[in-house]
C-alpha cells in the first residue's frame, strides 16, 4: 500500500480530505434544503447533494478505527487518554465556547460576562450541533481498549458475526421501526436491550469503528468488492430517491434516510472506503498526494471551524446564493472551505496547543 512521507497511508489521507469536503456540502445544503419547497428543481438538487454525501461522518469514524484498533500499533492507556481523549475534550471546550461567543457577537450581545456563561453552557452539554461528533468519538475512545482486545483475539468469522448483529439491530431494525412501526417488534427490542444508542450513544458507531480496521486489514475478493459496490450504488439511490419519496408523502422534508445509522448510508460508506483502498492503496507517490496528506492533517480543524464561516455567510444573507442550487452548493462549499482551511492551517502551527485545536 502506498504511503506518503511519514508513513501515512495515502488512501486514508484522501478519504479524510473527501469526507471533510462532503461534510461541508452537507451543512451548506441542509439549511438551504429546509427552506426550499419540496419537489422543486432546487429541492431535488439539494437533496442529491446532501444525500450523496451522507457517507462522510461514518468514513471519519472508520478512519479512526482503522488505526486505533490495529494491534500492531502500540496504544498504551496514557497515550490514548492524553493524546486522543484529552485532545477531543479540549477541542470540545474551546470550540464549543467559541461558537457561543460567535452567536452572541452576531446578535450584538457579546460582553466579558459571555465567556464564563459560554464555558458553563459547554460543560452542561450545550454546544454547536456538529460538535456531537467529538462526544461520540470520546465515547469510542473509552471503549477502545476493550475493542482492541476483541480485535486481537477475533477471527474473520467473528467480525462477520459482529457486523451481522450490528447491521440487523443498529441499522436495519431501527430504520424499519421508523418507517413502518411495530409495537410487537419494539416491545421485544426493548426487552432484549437492543436499543443500544439510547443507553450509550457511541455504541451506535462501534460497527463503523470496527469496519475501518477490518476493511484496512482483510483483502476482499473481486466478487465481494463487486457486491459491495453494487450495494453502495443502491444505497446512494435509496438515500436520494427515498428521501424524495418520503418528503413528498409527508409534504415536507423527511430526513429518515439521511441518518448515518441506516443500511443505505452504511453501504455507501463501506463501498467508498473499499474503492479508495483499491484504487489508491497500491498507487505510487506524487507531489499532489503529498499535498493531500498535508490537507488531511488539517481536516479535523476544518470540521471544527467551518460552521463558523457558514454562520457568517448566513448572517450576511449569503447562505442561499441567487443561483441554481445545483451549482450554488459547490460554490458555497468552496467559499466555506477556503477560509476554514486557512484558519485550521494557522491554528495547527501553534506550538503545543495547535494539535489540540485542530
């Protein structure tokens, strides 16, 4: 597998960059989509942009799992908690506070008293919506020692059984209950304690965490890859087409099939992960790949700060540009990405604190 300078996997870096851009597209199109009448040309374009990028967050989780769960890589508890968990906690506190202050600045109510109020609000769990990801990853870090023990002793068949249980009870069953509903199924699911995400939300993403390691480690046959690609395409069609159908029936936006915890989104994420691995995993190095690796180092910082620039654009009435949505989404995403990347790059250069902020 091709590695960039420093031993980084090229395809993993490119996956992070792609996921970073896809997350921006989701957030750019989401607000615009909510304000567009269902069934219009703009609405269908926004639905396509949003739905086709829903693999982004699962892929971020998979990229974390592919390295943290590798038993060949040493991960003592001090490094896990000081180098990973503490980084997420610091980012949550700093960026959660920053977003509270930004909202007050835009509302014209910012003062010195805003700082302790913002800190207290973050401690109580009141943060900008996209920062939920940090809390989920922190929960996965807490489970990482247990998951590494599982990985060390698990056979390939054990992984398959794990994915089967996860797919049925964390992806398919909840979707079935949301779409159709069944008192009997709900009753048994609750009695069997299969609704894990209510008890400890990060458990809902364990399947993606394990899948990242599995898909990095185990080769897939040509037939298996072909089936996975077909499922990924079908998942993309189901996400976009299903969201359109459900929304038209409801007379308003229905985001059921946008959920990261659905079989359609999981299929897209797994297929894209394997596609990047197969196409780029054996490719040689080049200057452009090294540049993407540098971008990947700032991808987390872009995720953290990009919503701030989107809020600024919306504050000044630029959240829905006067152009067709089909071209407006990528233009707006570019307008958000560029300053976000510059800010992330600058913050990343700060000694000691930089890695904790980006």
